[in-house]
């Protein structure tokens, strides 16, 4: 049997399971009329934002498509690349859109389910999250199998070895569309969600002293909309791109290492088998009434661990069947799996209020917001140590166990396939992440509709768990991005070798072009973070002014006699996000091209290396600081360190507000920047070769 048939079947199984979960969530009761009204307002706002975003992104895609067509005509790249650029962007955006539609449909259903029990609420929210998880991998495998079939037919006259080389060489350029779409979704959605969140918190909680998600806050609907467009649609597009890129880059490296068709098939089959493992893992997620945060985390961990164990078993048989005797490749897969699990565990330790770091951070609120901010920054910086060591060990194990001592190409294939191993359980891992915004929205609906306090306690427990799983998901995404980026750097070098066989890389640190590239690459994540943080600040300022205006001019809002103007805040967030996402996105695309044209291929390798190293560390620091600040606030709200409404709580709210753009805008967007720079460099390698070599 053609292994690609199994990949195609895997995509159908994944999409079928996503559809099944969607229908099961849809069958749940939406609750009261008031709950349905709020849910509909959130859904309408999210759809309006995505429509505005997609209109802007479509213009960008048309321009880039034309540029790529011209380059293809001039034979700087394959004629297939411009069209694959469109399909990658389309499927990446579609994955985020389906996940967001599901999340906005599930929020009131989760709140209503939580009124019947904690486990019921967990089940509904997780089922909604799993729609996102399995849609991402289903569409990724579908896109992959379609293009493989097209290219296999296009190169049918070549021998099997030459054909698979042509297929993988072409496909390694196909991830740019997915990367570009992911960047717009993450940056735009991140600006929207955090502008609303920061504005709502600063005026509502800090100045007016009203609770979070209070219906009297004009920015509350915009805040709930933002949870979906940033944390669901943006995350879906992001991990679609990671998943796709890791598979195609490792397939290309397999061919370069001399493993031929069988080697290229390994990452694809591994991804397909990961679908089955992830589906099985979802059935082990449940909890009991009155469960603590530790119990809830254990429930989710149980599902992900079982999936990882199943992948470890499946991959043994895949390697034995396709690459018999290559035990080192199997060990590389296991190292990626273990690294993913360990990075998730470390992230959980630093961001969950079940553990000491976040509890200690909450205690710093005794002396004010300044010490909360200092403590959160310190925690985030400290949290980078373990992931760097974990990824470093994983790379060493993967490289040398795969035969890196004898052949660098084999070692690099080991690194690439370890990234696929890490992402093979993406279905369930992303489900635990996408679950968070659903639970967050459910808590908001429970608050706004004045449901029984016990229901709010349950949704708060699910929301706090969601903060931890979201932080864990970000850590996982960043770790996989680092491994994928290493594989893509190797693919860039291989691609340049194909274009200019006589060119010899000199990537010694003593080469000034490499050194300059390293500095520019090291600076790029900081520039990107500065632009996205500034964008959130600018957008949030307009929301703060608007909320203050409504409280001042519409005097019946705080007394509950008058309904706020929610629509104005939603529109302001959408317009700001649309305008402010353009600059960082363009910089992410243009800088790698300029460095290549000015400094040449050696400078590009330096750029990609510097960008990967500093981007990896900075993204982890920002994500973990933000997650810890958020959960420290919730730990205080649960009755610790003075409790809700105390001076300590107000200090923690300030820390959480600072952390919002850290964890939901800049940190996650840097993750995409790491991979997009590599993808852009690969696609424009022909142009760089003409400028410096040919």
C-alpha cells in the first residue's frame, strides 16, 4: 500500500473526529435566553473582526503571489510554490476560523454544563478545544497529501530517487503561506484581545472596582471576543504552520541524508499515527466534582501522556518497517516526544498556582505592584533555563544517535524527525490549549448573567486550569518552533546547495557577514516584541479613554440602570488591530530578504541562528511571566494573600495587565517569527543566489 494513502486516511479520521466533537458540543443546551444573547454578541464580534482581518491579509497574499509568480517565471523558484503559498495560507486560516467558530458556539454551552457539574463543564470545553486540535492536524495532513500526489504525478517520468528529491525540494518551500497567515492571525488577534483585556481591567477592576467580566464594563464583550480571535484562531494558525513545516522539512532532510522515499515517508506516517494516538488519549480526560487544580491538571496530563506513550509504540513499528536497523532514528523521535512533555511540565511548574513559583509571586503583592512586576520578570527569566537545556539535550541525542558522527545529513534528519515526534500528539496538546478560551468565556457569561456563585466557582476553576494549559501550550509551541527552525536552517543550506552546487558555506563566527547576521537575527525578536507591545499599548489607550467616557457620560451604567455601548469597544479594537498588525508583519518578511541580498547566504544563516536563539528564549520568558502573573492574580482571588478586592489583589491585577501582551501577543508571535524568517529565506534562496553567487 502507498504510505501516502495512510496519511490521507489519517487526515480524514482527524477531520471526522473534529466533526463528531463539533456536533456533540452543538447538541448541548445553550442555557437561558440571556446567555444565548451574550454568546451571540461575542460570536458576531469575532466574525466581524476576522472578516476585517482576512480582507487585509488577502491583499498581502495577492501581492506576494504575484511576486512569487514573477520569480517562478524567472526560474528563481518552482512554479508550484506560488500556488502552494495560497493553499498553505488558506488551510492555516481555515483551521483558525473553524476553531474560533466552535469556541464561540461552545462558551454558553460550557457555562450551562458547568451548572450541572464540574466534570460536565470540563467535558464540553475540552470537546470544543479538540475540534481545533484535530482540525489543525487534519487540514495539515490533507494539504500535505494533496500536494504530494500532485507533485508525484508532475515528476512521474523521473526515477524514484530523483522523484522524491524533486517532491521534497519543492514542498520545503510550501510553508511560507501558512507562516504568513499565522503571523497575521497571531499579531492581529493578539493586539485585539490584549487591548480589550488591558482596557477593561485598568478602568473596570482597578479604577471602578467592579469585578472581572462585569456586564457594566463597556469593554467586557470586546475582551471575550479577543479571547477567541487571538487565543483560538491565532493559535490554530500558528500550530498548523509548525506542524506542516516540521513534517516537510524533515522529509527533505531524509532525502538529503540518503534515505529516499522510505525516509521521507517516516515523518508523514508518524504524523498520521499521531492522530490515532491523540484520539485515544482524549477518552481518558475526566475529573470528579470539587476537583482541585492539581486534580484537573492531572486529568489533562493523563490524556497527553497516554497519547505520547502510544506514539512511542507506533513509531517503533514505523521505523522497523521503513528504515530497518535505524534504531537511532527511533531514539530521535522519542527524544522529541520526551522534550515536548518535559517542556510542558516545566511551564506548568512555573505558571500554575498549584506550585511554589506562582504562589511566591502572589506573595510579592504584599508590597505593591512594583514587586509583583519585578517578581514576574524574574520568574520568566529563570523559567528559560530548563527548556533551553531540554531542547539542547534533545538536539544532541537526536543528532548523534541518528548517525551525526558519520554523516551530518543523517544527524540533521534526526533533529528534524524529533520535531515531528514532539508535534505528533498535537491533536490532544492543542485541544488542551484551545480549551482555555472556551472556559474563560464561560466564566464571563456566568458572571454577566448572574448565575449561581457555585457555577462561577466551577468556571473559575476551569479558567484557571485554562491559563495553565494555555501557558503549557505556548511552551510546547515555542519548543517545537525551535526544533523546527533548526531543521529549516539545515533545509536552507541544502536548498542553496541545490541552487548553487559550487558554493561553499563559511559559517564560522569569525566571518564578519555571519557575525553581522547573528547580531541582526538576535535583535529581530526584540524589535518585533517592541512593535507588538507598543501596538497593544496604543490600542489599549483608546479603549481606556472610551470606557472612562462611557462611565462619565452614561451615568446609569455603574448603577445597572443603563446598558453600556459594547459595540463601540469591539469596533475600536478591530480597527486598531487591523492598522497596527501591518508593520511588524512586513518587517518579519522583509528583513530576511534584505539580509540575504546584502550579506549573502552566510549572513542569512547567521540571521536565522541569532533569530532562533534569542527568539526561543525571549518567547519562553514572556509567555511564562504572563502566565504566572495571571495565575497569581487568580490565586489571590481564590482567597489567598488578602483575597479579592484587597490592595494585594489590585497589585496583582497590575501585574496581570502587564503580562497580558507578554503571554498573548508578543511571546506567541515571536514563535512564528522564528519559523517565518526561515521559510522566507528558503523561498527567496534563488534571489540571494543570483545576487551573490550566480
